[in-house]
C-alpha cells in the first residue's frame, strides 16, 4: 500500500538521529513498541508531557507509563523492591509495567504521573525504542498512540490515522508483535494487577509464589486508567453472542466458524496469543468497513483470554 502520510518514516541512521534530536527538544513523536505504538516524549520535560496530554485529549488524572532502558536508569526515579526484581528478571525487557513508589528527588514531571507519589515503569522490548533510549539521558513517557478512549494502534499507519499531521514524526517499526498493551502490576503494596495483559496473573503468581489478583473495582486515583469506556471503535458492540446477523460484523474465534464476508476470525486455530495480536487491527478494519454493529462470540476467559475479554468489555461499554 502506498504511504499517503508524509510523517511516517522508516527507521535508519538518519531518522534515529532525527528522533533523538526531536525528543531532546521536548517534542513528541510516535514510536513502535512490541505491545502497541506509543506517543513518546521526555518524562522530565513539562513541555513534552503537556503535548502528550493535549494530543491524546487525555484526562489529566490518567497517569502515563515511563519507559527505561535498564535498572541503573530506573533507580534514579523509583524505589525497587523484591517482587520487582523477581518479575524483572523473568520478563524484562517485555510487556509488563510496574507501579512503584516515586523518589522525592526524581525528575519525572508531576503532571506525567497525575501528581501521584507512584510511577508506572516499563522496559520495552523493541529494537527501535531500545536504540533510542540508549541515546538519550532521560526516560520516555509513552502512552498508547491513540486518541483517548479509542482503539490502540498496532502500526504506524494506525497512529497517523488518529493524529494526522498534528504529529511531525512517526517511526515505522512494522506491526506490533504482541498487539495489546502491557500488563500493569501495582507493587506499592501487596502485588495486584491493575490491567491484564499477555503476562497473566497466574504466571505472575507463580513467579512471586503468592496469589496475585486483578482488581476489578475502580479505586479512584489508584487505577485511573481503568476507565470503563476505552478501546472503543465507536460502534455498538455485543459480547458472548451465539446468534448472527448478516448485516452486522461478527468477531469469531476458532475453526468452527465459516469465512463469511462479515465474519472476522481472531484465530482460526483458537490461539489466544494470535487472537490478542489481531484484536485491535480487526476492530479498526470493521470500523473502516462501516458496519453499524459488532457481535463477538465467546472468547475463553483464561490466560491471555482474560486480557482480550477485558479490552472487549471496555470497547463495548
Ligand atoms: O504496552 C503499553 O503499556 C503501552 C506501550 C506504548 O508502552 N503503553 C500504554 O500506556 O498502554 P497507556 O497510557 O495507554 O496506559 C497506561 C496505564 C493506564 O491504565 C494508567 O492509568 C496506568 O497505566 N498507570 C500509569 N501510571 C500509574 C500509576 N502511577 N498508578 C496506577 N496506574 C498507573
Ligand atoms: Mg492507552
């Protein structure tokens, strides 16, 4: 497909340098990660943080995730604890975000963390973002690069579709391998999952040798990102459907579903990992095709299925 956007750049030495210069100036750019694309800016720059919130039209009370290259750099901003080290050793760099207590001396802008005394930190695992983080001496605040409450982006094109030319530069790093956002785990007290992801509570519980649950209730500022309506395609969606209508798009899962024109299979082999990676692109595709309603069949609610159902529920809210 021809690239109709002039702000999408392929990655090379020149665009690496351009990205670094731009970030140092306090500008905001679109970057790929292994989970979803992010809207990146210096976590130490007030100007950059403001731009991120404005571009996304994000409520100011919803804090951003701050991205680091290694332990040495993260130690300057937060207090690390035993649970953190165990999970870090097992999963990082990778699709998991840790909420930790913020150091008083940290240079992270208080607007980035919605004035909380905690910070969500992540170590992304994507060649491009790692090369950029190595060249700068500040961490990157980086929410998913979509308009607030809309579907998260899994390609440079998705990012451009939301922000058009309001964003000067988007680096194309191909389709996001994982396709849904990182698991967010709160480690400021007894570990609890604030947002499910590809790394499930069961696996986390095993690593920590303690039962870790997902908090379901909206606990004021503690889990502000758990806004009920999120990832929304802007079309009515009905979950756990067993009947079909040829006028509605139907999201299916598994080989027993036929390939009708209005059927969109997340994984013909019933693979939840594959389904997660196809979820957002499928929602965007259906929206582009102008369907007025989406039906979704039941998706098994175990392992990665928990994260898929979490996103579907919010998308349908
Ligand atoms: O995979 C990801 O995590 C992607 C990529 C770009 O890294 N980023 C992402 O960021 O999904 P965002 O801003 O769309 O989601 C951040 C989530 C929100 O639910 C937010 O409320 C939560 O993390 N969060 C951030 N800081 C927090 C804090 N201090 N306490 C509790 N939750 C926090
Ligand atoms: Mg988001």
